[in-house]
């Protein structure tokens, strides 16, 4: 069997595509070997195991999301920045559902600290500077935004909003309006 020009990067990209097609939980080294029509053993010179593959997909997804978010945030502030940032997450989830799931993979502390996840946090905090939030409120707000963005997207992706009016886009817009209002009027402790 041909090795099909296998590299760690190519296998990671193919794994990410597979995750979008069949779901992140279904991604394994065996499934990837079938995709390239090679023996599983031939992939072990590039990947340690399925967990290594999943971690690499998660890192790729975090990097892709961070790059998109940085582009979307350029030159924006306040509600405009908040909306652009939130839309990046939502759009990415719809375009790449498996990768979106991968981006939420729990990483070991050392890997997480070296990942693009740090950029996500920095960008979120940059948005919050436009709302004049100081610590510890800024950390509370980072957690709130992450919870709302990921919670809404997860429910939407599971079909939770597809059975009633109004349209989920309208609810998303209203949710972002509410978040902006909350951030501008953050409650005192």
C-alpha cells in the first residue's frame, strides 16, 4: 500500500475533515487509516494514538478560530466587537461542527498554555476592556460570554431552536443585544 505522502500535518487536516463529516467522537487512527487506504501501523510514525490525533485536531481548530476571530475584531470595539466575535464562533460551528467540538477538548495544562486558546482569552478580555470591566468582574464576564456563546451554539446545533418561532437568528441577535446591555451595566458586587 502506498503511503500517500503522509505527514503529521496532512493527517491532522484529514482528521479535522473527518470530524466535520462523522463527528469528533468518531475520529480514530483506524478511521483515518481507512480514509487513506493504509494500514493503521503506518500512521504511528506520525501519531502516537487516537488521543494524540484528537489533541492535534483540537489545536488546529483553536488556531483556526483564533485567526478568524482576530480578523473579525480588527478595528472594532464595544458591541460591534462583541457581535463579530460571537458570530465567528457561531459561524465556525455551523461550517465545521466536528472541529468546533474539538476546540472544546480538555487539554493538559502545558498543551493548553501553548495553544491558541490563550489568544481566545486575550481577545475576549480585549473586548471587555471596551466595557471598563476590571478584575475579578472581567473573569466573570469571560466565563459568562463563553457560556452563552457555546451554550447557544450547542443548543442550536442540536436542533433545540428549530421547532418554534422566532427564527434562531433573531434570538441570537437579541441575545447579543442583552449581553451588550449587561456588560455596559455590570452589577456591582
